[in-house]
C-alpha cells in the first residue's frame, strides 16, 4: 500500500473550452488520453462524501487500483493506494430487498476501510456510483525534466442508482514534485481568464450525488455559547481529521489528535457556565480514556525522539550503547497496534457519535445567549484565577512535583479558554493564551526531565551491561540539569505571565 499528498484545484469548463497556452511557465509535454472507469464506495447515508472523503476502485489509467482520498487542508488531500485485488460488480437494477441507493458489496481492502473507520463507524461500505471519464493529460515540466504540474481535462459521465446519468467537463490541476503554490495560483488565473470557473464541488462523487460537505464555521460568534460551540466544533473536526493520519503513523499525528481531545475536555469544563455540565460531564470519562490511549503511544514516541536526539550529541563510543532505546521503539510499535485496535471499537465510535450530537444540538444554558464580549472575558479570567491559585500553592504543597503537574494542567485550561475566545477578543485573548502556554512549557520542561530520568532509571535496573549503564547515567545527568534549568526559569516566566495588564486588556 502506498500514498502521497495530492495538492490540486478543480475548475468547471464548457464543452468548447480550450486550454490556455502555458508555455511561458515551463515545457508543455505531449498530451495523453485515457478512458477511466471508477467505482465509488460509501455508506448508505454517504458519510464519507459528506466529509470530503472519496473511496474508489479505478481502472484504465496509469494508476489502476483502489484510492482513498482524505482532506488534509486547503487544496490538499492525503491519497492512499491499494492494488486491484478484487472486482466488484457494476451497478445493477434494484431488486426486491435491496437497500435503496446502493448495491451491497464489500470488496474494499481492509486497510482502506480501516482508515475510513472513524467516519463509517461500522456501517457497511457499498458501491454507490460509477464514473466514466475520458481524461486528456498534459504535463508542465521544468528545464530539468521535473514535473511542475499535471493538467487533466476530464469529460465525465456519472451514474448512480435511481438517477439519470449526469455529464460534465472539468479541469484538474495537480502540483508535481516542486509543490509550488504560486504556480498553482498562476495556472488558475490563466484558466479563469480562458473561461474556466472554480469548481463548486470538492470531488466528482460529491458533484454527482449533490452531497454538500460540512459547513465552514468561519462566521464570527456573537454570544458566549456560540464561542464555545465554534471552538468545540473545530476541535471535534480536528480529532476526526487526524484519525486516519494516526492509523498511518504519520509524524506528530498522535500528538495533535491527543491535543484536540484535551482541548475538548478543557473547554467543556471552563465554559461550563454556558454549556450544561449535567449533559457534558458524562463525556469526560470517555474523553479521558481516549486521551490515555493516545498518550500511551505519545509518551513512548516522545521518549524515543528525545533520547535519539540526546544520543546524537554524545561521543560515538557512548552513543552506541542503545539496546534499551531499541526496546522502547519496540514498545511503541506494540502500543500503536493496541491503539489501532481501540480506534476500531464501539467505545470509540460511540464517543464520536456523542461528540457529533453535542455539536449538532449543544446543551446551552441560560447564560449562553449573553454577549460574547461581556461574558467570555469572565470565563477566561476565571480559568486564569484557577491557574494562579495552583501556582501559589506549589511552595506549601506536600508533594511539590504533583502540585507542579496540577498547575501545568491548569495552565493548559487557561490557554484553551483564551484560545476559544480569540474570534471575539482578538489579540488580547491571543496574548493571554501565549502567557499560559509559556507557563505550561516551563512546567512541562521540568516534568519531561523527571519522566525521562525515571525511564532511564528503569532501563538501568534492567541491564547488567557496563557500557549501557554508563550511557544511561550520562543521559540521566543531562536530564537532571535540563529539569533544573526549566524549574529555575519558572519564576521569571510566571512574573511576566501574571502581569494584570494581560487580563485587563480582555475588556478593551
């Protein structure tokens, strides 16, 4: 199974449209024409298409096979391929007992269906449409023969159960190895000048089935409830968008998905005055469970990356003693397998369903309708006061390290409360979030050093090799100094962060 990042834009064109001259942008290659047949798969209620995801089995071109395309940002989609191992039947006339609008077949490669699991959530993936395309491809090359962009001129005919065939023409522009966004803009301008129009659909399937994606929540919120719901919606979307990237073990994907979960948990608490906590609190144990499942992988990932970087700075004769680090990497691989198993279970799917319901019908309180510029600063200040109390309690705590850990959690809570307020409070909220993050990072540097030292001590207790023990001791000394330095920097960080002017600016 292979994959790549696809960066492209689509344009609608009339039947008499002519591609503009692009020779000033590079060398235009000879055109090639293909006849493509693509069979698309989705759930009965088209859940994949609603999120801009396409799953197809295509033949006839240079990339025969199964293709799963997942949005990862503007104009970009992660495309994962699998070979043509199966041959699903073509769409047939409906028979008695058939599910309306789909043919019940299940030839989808297991890996691809797993990557779409967070959206399908156990629903069967069925063939829902067939698209036949006459594609004419032109490549734009640089002077070294590298492909700058591929232009595909497509004449499309689509069929789906219960509807008449639909035909149209569209132009796709996909960036090549250089991935130059300015080039994509330049080609787009020339296409529009020649008469093409930006496509209103993100995919051919969405156009055929008239499926609209989820609305883009870009409107400025006006009430406190709208602030909370908009932030939650963004984090739920982030959680689900990182799901397939976690399954692909992409760098930093577990971290980002875990942060989205933390943000959801935190804002459900800090914005409790506008969100009914009798409804939202039952979500907390499930969100905590998901954060812990992700955290098992993330903690091992951090340890492996941290010590790999430390060893790179040590003399070669010291750094070569790393069997203990290889064992950590093996544990990380095992944790990934356990994580993937959890992400295909009903508990995870039920949580995603509950989060979708929360966004669709938020449990707003009577205070949710208050003007955001009046109510939200109160919420941010309350989160900051909680942080201040935690910080001030550290010196007298029975376990100062535990108190620092709790203070770090409260710093995250204050940070996320301020982040949610940015659409209405602007730079003032951004500044408060930055101050809270500075406190969080200073405390995190100390805590990370402690965790690293414990890991090294465990590894040292498990080996009798003198070389490994020496290497582990050197690393432990480095981590001790790093933790000490982070702790020493904390008072200055707090002095700046706790300046009252940061909070006062929220009401201006």
